[in-house]
């Protein structure tokens, strides 16, 4: 549906430019947007490579494992129906750890593997389990301590203080996560 809306908007803009005799404006805008998107991608890629490198160092140094151990009691409370030896728990812990550090790109493969493992133990393959819903809430709202992508976008946009959004991001993601989990538990108790 969203693709259709974008297509309609794009075609409307092009047709309007043709009827008004200003096709060169569309052409100029396309080239300008292409240049800007390449510049943004390169700057974001540089910051992401830096943080992915830091994450790799943290992983090799055992920081991710230590963070996983620290979070394990909380994760066990959130996923009581999963056995302790479930491979899904490891992927869930790695996903949460990467999200905490603001590395959504690094968290995605762990999230996909976690959901795959959760589906393996799902008795009703056409229906999401409580664990799957809980993980989806955690992954979507993902409490973030260091919003690396947003900081890099703010640097690219010329912000004087790009890191000033850290406290707001922590509060917003924490509120989203807690709110989502509370709503899920409420609906779970009501049998939905």
C-alpha cells in the first residue's frame, strides 16, 4: 500500500512538471537528491563501521557475553516458557545487547535467528506464541543507550550538539518497551 502511495505521488509530480513545462526541475531534483543520498550513505556508513568495529571488539573481549549474563535473569522472566538451554535465548540476548548499543543493523541477524528458533518450538505454526510477541515488542521498541545512527545523522546535518538526544532516546525507548510489555501482559491475562 505504501509503495502505491509513493508511486502515485511520484507520477503526480512528474505529470505536473510535464504539464507546466518544467521537466528540467524534476531532472535537477533527481540528480540533486542522488548526490545527497550518496553523501548521507557514506557518512552513515563511516559511523556504522566505527560502531560495528567497536561491537566486534566488545564481542571478542567478552563484553557482549558479560552483558548477556547480566540480562539473562531478566530475559528468563520475560520468556518463562523457554527452556534454559534454548538457542533462542542466546540470540535474544545478543539482539537486546546490540540494540542497547544502538546497533540495529547488527541486531537484525540475531533477531531473525531468534524468531526462527522461537518458531521451531512453536506448537501452532500459524499462531505467534507469547514468547514471539514478547520478543517482537523488545526488538521493535529496543531500549537504546547509544543511538549511533541518529547521532551520525545529526552530525551529517551539522548539529552543534549531536549527542544531546541520548537522554531523550533512552527515556522514549524505555517507555515504549515498558508500555508494550505491560499492554501485552494485560491482553494476555484477558485471553487475547
